[in-house]
C-alpha cells in the first residue's frame, strides 16, 4: 500500500494546510439528514439540491466507479482585516473568503497537479489504470461529511467544518480515487455546550444546533438567491452585500485561528524530492510561491468594505471587468446591485438618495424594486417625489408593488 505520509507531504508542498484520507464508503446517515432537510423546506431556493442528487453525492462509487479512497484537503484563507476607512461614506461588507481571488481558480490547478503526481507515484501499485475525480465545492460531493470522517475537522453547530488550528476559515477539496489508501480516523472534538453562533445570527438561520435554514441565511440571500429578498429579512441584513461571516467571527475556535495570522511563516520554496516505492525515479515537485495569504488578500478592486454608492453606477461590462477573478461575479450585476440597495437602505444615509433614484430606473427590475425599498427606508421629500414619479411609468408589476410599499413607509 502507498505511504500516506508521502501523499500528505505532497499536499502540503502544493499549499494545502490539512490533508487526510478516508474510505470511499457510502455515507447513509448524511444522506438521511440531507433528505430530511430537503423535505422540511430548509434547502428551498437551491433547485439543484434534490433528493436524487443526494443519492449520488453520498455514494462516492457513483461519482467514480470503483472508488476506494478519498483524499480530503483544506486550505486556510483567513487574511488580515484591512483598516476600515474613516470617511463617513456608506460602505458594505464582503465575506472574507471573497476578498481575494476566486478559490476555484487557485485550487483546481493544484488538484490537477496532485492527480498527475499521484498517478506517477502509484505506478506499479495497480494492475489497472489509476483513476481520480476532483472536487472543489462545485461537484456532487458532500465535502463536509467526508472531511469529518477523515478527521480533517468536526461539525460545528453553525454547520461549518471546524479544524484544529485553522478553525472554519478553510476551503475544502477532495480527490476521489480507485487507489486503496490507509484511512485516518475521525476526531472526537466537538463544540461542547457552546451555542454562541446560534444566537449571533441576525436572521435566525440557525434554529437548532447543526441545522441551517438556508432560506434565512444571509449568504444564500446575497449570493444564491436569484429573485427578491424577502421584505422581513432585508432590515436584518445590515450592510452585508456578499456572504456573511457572523457565525464564524463569534466562534471561539476561529478566534484562536485568527491569532495564527502572524505565525504561519514562510513555507518551503525549495524543490521537494519524494522517493516512492515502485517508482523508478524520485518524483520532484516544482517550487511553489507563498500562496494562501497572498492569493486571498483583499483585491484592490474588491476590498473588504467597498463604498456602496459607486457600485450602483456599474455597467454590465464594468461589473465583469471589476470582478473578473472574484467569487463576487457569481451574483451577477443585478444580484450585487440588489444587495447594495438593501445595504444602503439599512445605512439610512441621505447622500445615497441620488444614486438610488438612478437605480430606480435601472434596466433590471430586480434592482429597481430594491432601490424603491431603500428609498422608502431612507425617507425624505426627494425620495418621496422620485417614488411617486416612478410609479407613473413603471410597467413591472412586482416593482410597482415595491414602490407602493415604499411610498406607504414614506407617507406613514
């Protein structure tokens, strides 16, 4: 059997911070829980998250015929919080994982390199060809269940995987293979009696330990939701415009991880030679740059708390260019501007009124409707006149209703 230590050392050389191995056995308990959540409506809003999908994702051999092992990996992404500008302009907040480059673009090439090396390392070990299938948060893989079984971490009560040392500030990835590999044991660590995260969620999206109501989660509302944000949830979202870290920020385990920011040091940049049994020549890995902190630091065009008002003037082309390598492109322009309108409405700053009036005439009905809501929240004569004028020309029925509700708030 191949040496698991050698495999993990190669993972670390590629820039991963944790590497564990588990079997490719089915995950029946995970399948049961997910189907239960779907039946309860807690996964509503994710049309692709079906019971049929679960029957595949919880059976690794359905993902790769003949699968025997899964290498599960984690990459730490937490970077230093930039100093917030003291300029008295409305600003939004972005989830930490989206401050820098899109993690898919960073991790996928490394998984591909890993699979190529693993095939060379395993040469002579198998009579048949080695096969792999790679996952980075987008395929039919129940990554947290696999990570928990492999001992990479444990389930937090906020439904994130918590790891020793890195907390939940990690990206997960997996390599499913038909190689027989020695498995790691799950760890016995848990959250104990701590429930800080449950009570910190502003929208009550964590109704019980280990249960997430997707329909109330701010990350879902600002990223995955394609339509209007429910009226009752908008005031609870504050100035969050892409994702939410609240349940992670309050976690004691994650506070420990934050202290590690200055302790990572510089990973080795010299080539690493790994002698594998059954391989005629040593496998040498190319030296890699210092990746994790550098790649995930705030991009100049994104930042962690961008000005909100200028975002409302973005054209489609400007949106694509500004967020070309950012996870934020997932929201599309209309989704981001919808979120910006909600944040501006919650900020209640009169200086946002002219920009919101402009958004009230955007070509996207979704943006117009949420701009109307924001104007109703901010209130004032200018906002009232703009809403009254817009109601005379608006043709979209949903937007008309948004305007009427906003006017009712202004005139109350």
